[in-house]
């Protein structure tokens, strides 16, 4: 039997293998030769059992099915590629026709487009991809513009730094800073005191306290650059308080060199009570003129919820005189509370100290809060209105104030 196997191998090598090499089928016939030789060996070993015979028909069916699957796979791939190319050509035609078609579309998106059931669904899907592409381009454009603005700002900042290095400008700034510091130093000896009350830490949230400190920093800067600055006093400023921590965040190393009197004492322990006037919007007394011999107190508080009467109650507890700015006397008030920011109060007081002109000082009130200035005080206008009502209008007295106010506001807006 071994000699038969050897003879079979020689026949395969001498006849089949040269034919396969000639026709390019060597690789495919090697498994065949191995299969035949193995089948013969198995047949030798299992010659006694009838189930051990090689079924060539089944083997042929398996080989044919594998070949058909491979051929069908290649055909389906070719069909899919041709349909994708046709879909791309259709999209290019639609784009040239002016329809909303994206410029770039992936294969997955193209397959999703082809799977759409109707033409309207395909149009909606293409419009969705088109809008998505536009939004992406807009976001990229905005990012590029933002980067260009940032680079331009950096370039401008570097150019300004270079100009500041100029000797003349540097000397000028240095000289002006020395002049401002000299004025503030003189005001600490001879100037009129102005007090900021720092006893409202419990009345504010952390955000409100941060805004209050920022406004005080602006007030100090405005006072330092004025012609005749105040001698600023930060009273009731406790060590390790939130006020002090925020001031150190803003001023850093300059906090210890600041030309301001900082104390944890109350102002009633430093100054006589008869010279102190607490400025609060809730005061029933209206301030008529600026008194250079008085010491004005400003509550260092920013209340977003408009807590009325807090500073007035504190002034009454301490037995101090209070005053409010004559806003209704000079301004035709529009809307909103009459509370002003701390830096606005500083501008108003500095202008009153220098000029004594209320109209010029109240220009620092935000324009959104009033319609304009009045030529006469409001109480005199009310007296005139009541006199006209009693003499001429009689029964229509209730409607006259509304009509008068309406006509008066129109005249102000026309001016």
C-alpha cells in the first residue's frame, strides 16, 4: 500500500503540477493534492468501516458555493461603488443647480441619503447636512476672527508698551503720578475728610461686597486725580474682614502704601457728632448746599435687593444728622431707585466741592434714570398746577395732573 501512495504522488507531480504551473493554478491545486493524499490515507486506515469513504460530490458542492459567494461579494461591492458614484454625480448636479447641498459629504452620509424613502426625505436630509456645514463654517470663522482680534490686541498692547518706554512719556507719567500723590498727601493734612463706612459686611452677599469694594477703588482713583481731593477715611474696617481681603486683592503690594486713613474705629470716636452728616437716599432731609465744614459719610454698601432704611437706621442709632441728594428738585425722575453707586457719589461730591453747581454735579447720575433737568423745582410746579386747577378746571381737577405731566414730558423729550 505504501508503494501505491508513492506511485500516486509521483503521478501527481509529473502530470498535474506542471499543468498547474503552466496555467497559474499551482497554489489552488496544492490543497487538492494534500486532500487526495490524506483521503487515501484515511481510506487506508478506515477501510474496514463503510462511513469512512470520501464523498467527492459533497466536496464539489462546498467548493462551488465558496466560489459563488466570492463572486457575488465582488459583484455587490462593484454595484455599491457604482451607485455611490451615481449619487455623488446627482448631488454635484443639484449643487450646480443652486439647491441646498453640502460641499463635502462622507460615504456614511451618502448611504443614509440613498436609503431615504422619498425625494422629499432626501431633500430634507441634504438641507440638514447643508445647514450643519454652514454652522460649522460660521463657528470656524468666528474662532478665526476672535483669534485675529486677540493677536491684534496683543500687538497693540506690545506697541503701547514700546511707546511707554519712550523716555519723555515715561517721565511725564512719573511726574503726574508724583503730582497726584503730592495732592493727596496735602489733603491728608489740610483737606476735608470724607468717610466710607465699612460696617455693612453682614448686610451683603459676597458678590455685593466685591462690587462695593470695586466701586470704592474707583472712588479712590477718582479722588486721587481730582484738583482738590478729599482726605479719605475707611472706618470700621476690621482686620481679616472680607472688606480688607478684597482690598488686598485689588491693591496687592500698594495697599500698605495707599494714601488713605484706614482704621477699625467708628467715626463717632474720631470726629465730633455735630460735624458728621450721613448721606443716605432714605433721609427725609434734602441736602441744599455743600458745606465745606461738615464731614460727610457714605455707606459702603451695594444692595441688589434694595434694602431700604438700613443706613438711615444706623445713623439714627448713632444720633447723626442725615441728608439726601436733591434729585427730585433738579431732575425729572423717570424710573428706578434713587440709590447711586459709590463712585457716582464721589464724582458728585467732588464736583460740588469744586464748583457748587448742582446741575453740573448731577450729570453723573445715569441718563436712564431721569428724563432731563427741570427749570423750576418740582414742588413749585405742583403749586402752580394746583392753582390752575382751582381757578379754571373745577371738576376736572383730577385729570389735570396727568395731562400736565404728559405734556411736560413731551416738551422735555423734544428739547
